[in-house]
C-alpha cells in the first residue's frame, strides 16, 4: 500500500514537472541545458528570433515537452548571462534574466520586442514562425521580410525606394494625364501641382528619385503612373480583385494588375451597380441613401492600396456578398496600431510616400484620419460599426455590414445639426451608438470600450447631456448613462426609455405614471411590457393607481386606457374606478 502511494506521488510530481511550463509558443521557447550545456550561440539565436517577432521568454533548463531539467553551473549567473547576450547581439538586446523554478533551477530570460531588426554578432537574423503542425520554430529572415519588418516599425518607407531596373520610360503618359485629371477634380487636392511640368510634378510627389545624376522611378511612381506591362515586370506583387457573391454563386470576379489610379476607378465603377440606394425622407427633404456609404467605401479602398505590404505576394480584395462589403489587403497593422485603438492612435502607415501622394491628389483624407470617415459613414445612418475583427498579422480586413439606415436616428441627427449649426462629432456618434446597443453604461465602461481619454469623454458626455440626447443617473462611481427621452420618443420606443431611465430608481407606480406622462395614456399591455408583468399583475398595478386617485380609466373593453388624474385646488377631480 505504501509503495503504491509513493509511486503515485512520484508519477504525479513528474506530471506536474512536465507541465509546469506549458507548451512552446511564438513568444515562449524552451532550451535544454543538459549534458555539455547549451552553446551560447544557440541561446543568442533564440533571443534574436524572439526580439525580431513580438518578444517573449526563453526558458533555459526546460525540455521541449515543458519538463524542467535544470541549468548548468555556468548559466546560473543571471547578470553574466544578460551581459553575454547584449555583447553578442547587434544592436545589443537588453534582456532580463532570473533564476526561477521550484526545486529544479531554471533561467527565465525575458526578451523585449525590438524596435529595429537585430542580429547575432555573426550576422544571423532570425524570427519566430509557426510550422504546419502548429509548433513554433526560429527561422532566418529573408531580405524582403527585413524590409517589411523595418517598414512596420516605421524605420523604412518601402514606397519611397527606387525600383531597380526602372526608368522614366516605364511611366505611362495616359496615366500621368489621369493623375492630373484627378488632381483637378477632387476638392481637397493640391491644385498647385497642376502648374508644374511633368518632371517637376514627378519630383514633387516623389514619383522619382535622383542618384548619381540618374532619375529612377520609386515604387510610388510605378504604382501611380507606371504602365501595366512595367508593373507586372517590376512590381509583381501589385494585384487587386473585385468579387461579388450571391449565396454561393459567383456573379463577378475581376482581377486588376494595372496602376493604382486606374484600378481604383475600375473597382469603383464595378462596385456601383451592387450598391443600391434606399429613399430616405428627413423633414421636407428626400434623398437616396446607398446601402454602403460611398465616401466610406472610397476611403477604405484607398487605405487598402495605400497601406498594403508591397514586398509580399497578395492582392487587395474587394468582396460584396450577403454579409456586406469586405475590403482586405496584405500586411497587418503597423507598429502601435491594433483593432482597439484604430480611432485614437497617431496616424501613420506602412507607405508614407505613397499615402502622401494619394492625399495630395485628393484621393485620400488629407488629415490622415480616413478611418474616421469609414466609421462616420456607418454611424451617421445608425448602422452597425465597421468590423475589423478578421484582421491579423498577415492582413487587414474591414467588413461594412449590410443594414438599412435608421430613419429615426438620421432625423434626430439632422435636428441636432440644425439646432447646433454643426455636425455631430465622431466621439459623440460613438457614444450614442454604444448607448443604443448597450442601453445603459457606466463611465468606466464607456472609457474602456471607446478608447477615449477621461477628459475628452466627460466633455462629450456633457455636451450630449446638455442637448438632451443623453441622460445620467446616480452619482460619482455609480453614475450611469442612457439615451435621452427625445431619442427614444423619436424611434417610437418610449416604453424602453422609461424602463432604462427609471427601473433601478423608482417603484412600479412611479414608472407607470412616468410612462403616462410621456405618451399621455397607457394600456394594460404597455404596463406588461414596461415592467415584464403578467396580465393580472399589470391590472393590479393600474387598479391601485386608480384607487389612489392618481389615474383614471378612459374608454372600455379592449380599448381601455389609463390617464393621469388632474388635481385642482379642492383636491382630486376625475372619474373613479
């Protein structure tokens, strides 16, 4: 019996040891230090690979299955180990090493994410990646990956680099004319460019660079005004597609390999027939509102071309299907930008030279806040927010969901614009959208979900409250916010407003009386919906109010309703139950 228990304990201890450090991931690597010990060069390479990816930890003294086997004496000096790694990496990587482990000593080396490309002293540049079987490994970085990495980190503008083998003969005169036409057409373009000669225009937009007396087209130059033949030869990664799916049937499947200005126009023309409009009446005016906001579509399309990674194969893809409109491009978000801070992060992109040219032509938002226009295109019509959830490290994808415009919300914004003399800010639209979806939110929940500074949030909430679009209840940390009465009244959801604004503050009679005042009278069904009561319970509450002289019955049968009793100087007047 004793031996059985002892064996069980040993097995259990072994199982815990084997699982103490879990499994290897892209940010976690195990290195055995058994036998003669791990060579310093292998440890340095592991550190370099993590630094060139997203940082992480190297556990020295742990086997591939997560079993802790311990470290050699020569590796039990964390300070000396950190100094060795810094001395054998270029530029030096500052790691934090420490002894960890319960019973079996392990060295944990914390590796920061590098903000440049680092290598070993011998010149090895590595990164972490996942194999087909789902396990991680460290692999050499190819030259194009180095360019991509530097571009993502804002250390290299790939779009501003001269293209080897290219000359001005690779430019298409017709595309240069198209460029001038676009500049003359768009409202916020730099019209001064039109006064320049072709050569000066190319220099001003950095479509060419001069080196040793030679003029060489940049990647931006070829992308904007290069001939299709030259692009296929010199920039084989340039490709785009427009597709339409109805159910599983492919209705349109077009591929484009020409210059960007031409491709953007072609995709816009192909998209137009698949973007039907809905007639919307606001006040005395009627207009046709397209299913997908045209400005948002163009901004998303231009952003996809402007921010894609041209060092890797892939294509900008525009897909119209039953779910909505999806625009995707190769290359993930650049350093510092993710799906949570899209609207607040400082604007910067992968291809500054290309985006600057697109802005000066008028195709892209001059402020660099094209993403704002994409969100406003949905919010101004009460539609769902653009969905970036399918974006990852390999590409950015945005879905504009299909949705009919919210007519009541559009009218409300129009009234507010007329009252204030200005359009609703994006922050205000985001708050209203959040409250519309969540019904009630506290300050902290709004701040976290909207990624907005506390000061900015308080200011906008104050403005919305003053205008009556938002109401607050509670004090200090308990303060919560809901949409105001005018919003619910406009949408015909008075019952919902009363429930949201008072259910946690007043009792049933007060809620019923509040609803009476909002819509002049109530029925038994109104009370059932308001308080989630059954028929008898609703009847009881109404009878109680009538008995107290606070309400009176109007009509009879199925059409009976209840109104608030009016008081005069002598007391209560009105019909008794």
